[in-house]
DNA sequence: TTATTACTTTATAATGTTTATAAATAGTGT
DNA sequence: ACACTATTTATAAACATTATAAAGTAATAA
C-alpha cells in the first residue's frame, strides 16, 4: 500500500515536471512510512545516515515543493516548528448557497477538535461533520453584473 | 459591551492573582477592541505611543499569561508569527448518538478551514457548520454493564 | 551514450520570531 | 508608607526558516 502511495507520489512529481532526486525520493518515503507528523528537523535527522551531506535547506525546499504540488500538508500547531503530513484522500464539502453546487474540499481530519471535544465533554467521540457554505465563482460572476 | 469584557477580564486577572499593570490593561484593551487577530508585534507597535519604553518581551510575557489564564487564544496559521485572539464565547455542538443529548462545546472559529476552502475552490465563504458525534458519559456508563 | 540545460543541492549567512537573563521598577496587602 | 514579590525593561541568546551563490546532477534530445 505504502509502496503504491510512493509510486503515485512520484508520478505526481513527474507529471508536474518536478525532478525526482534521491533526496526527494527519500523524504517522500519517510513521510509516507512515518506514522507521526515529523518536523523538518526530524526528517533531516532521520535521513542523516543515508545522506550525510544533505543540507537542512534541502529538506525545507522539498517540503515546500511537495506542499505546492499538493502531496504534503504543513501543520502548524502551537509548538515552535511546523509538522508535515503526507496527504491521503479525505474531504469535506463546500456548498454554494445560490445554485447548490457541491465542491469537494480536501483537508486533513480535524483530529484536534475531536480530541478537545472529547476531553471537555467526556463524550466518546465517533466522528464529526463539517460543511462550508458560500457562493461559487460562477454565481459570484453573475452577481457582478 | 467591550467595556464589560475588559472589566470581566480584569476581574479574572484579579481572581487569579495576576497583577494588573498599565501594560496589561492596555494589551487587553487592544485585544478586545481589535477586530483583526493581531500578532505580538502588531500589539507592540500599536502601544508604542502610549508606552514608548515597553519591551517586546512584555508583550510576549503577557500574552502567555493571558493564554494561561484562559483569556486569550493563540492562533498559529501558516505564517511566521502567532496571532492572538481575545476569547469570546462561541460554540459548536457535541451530539450523543444514543440519547440525542446536545452539549455545548466552545472552540474558536475554524477560520483556517474557511480560508483554505475559499482559496482552493474560489468560493466566497460565508460560514460553516460543524457538529461532533459520539456517546455521552451517561450512555457510556449504561453500556458498561 | 553523451552533451546540454535548467533545476537542485550544498554550505553558509541572514532574517525574523520568540525566549532567557539580570537589574531596575512598580503593584499589592499590611 | 513599607516591605515583599511580581513585573518590566534592555539585552542577548536560541531557534526555525529562508536567501544566496557556487557546485552538482536529473532529464531531454541528438
């Protein structure tokens, strides 16, 4: 499974015209296999053995590239450094209040909210539901006349 | 209204044994009146006129104190610096799937999700809806027999 | 396969936010 | 007003992240 994810990710890179370097391969592989949500430094340290000369900047640069291509999500919790997460599909819906159109909106699960809710209320939380409402670009254009 | 909020906040400080200094008063006042979500530096700059000698550390220290006392929420979006928000009541619902009970659950608005949704889909977002589902403590206890 | 070209990596320095420190100052309760 | 202790200030330090320029390397086509 994780092998397929890596292959897909590499295909995504190829399709987007992003070069596949050994460092990028290794960082992606680490992100996919990592259960935790590593910081840039975690990744840097983890790959030190394989790439003794790799620069921290390389890790940051590539995490940014992955994020721009949509492979990786940057998580900013309260602590000092960002955490990075390989994106597996999951989505919410954005709903147009004018025409009813529903657009998928990918976003990592709101684990934090569930955890806090559970902690505060004593509930055993099973899931949550979220929808976002607004006006779609087409209806916005119509409005503009 | 905002005057009451300030008064309440000051009472909270007094009750918690936190000294009320002119700087703290001013920072709280600024946070309450501010519609945006200011960074520490925003606050520092905004109060420069009133407190020409105030140190940046004072702003950071007090924001931490306010956060620890529960008056202020620290928001970490992707950008470089944290933003701070005076906590006004606002809540979601946690719903028991067994007995239907609804419990209020306070949580700062999911601005980040709305912003990202807007950015990705091109929608003009008006609001969102979120509910959390699970089993309440009472029903959990019944289950436990 | 090799040459070419543009993109990447590396090493380093720089930037910017946040925290630590110690001396000076000022709230609070008596 | 006094004494006690928290707080402020000024400064330096720590830390994550980004910028820069030179060296290296992946992809493409001849």
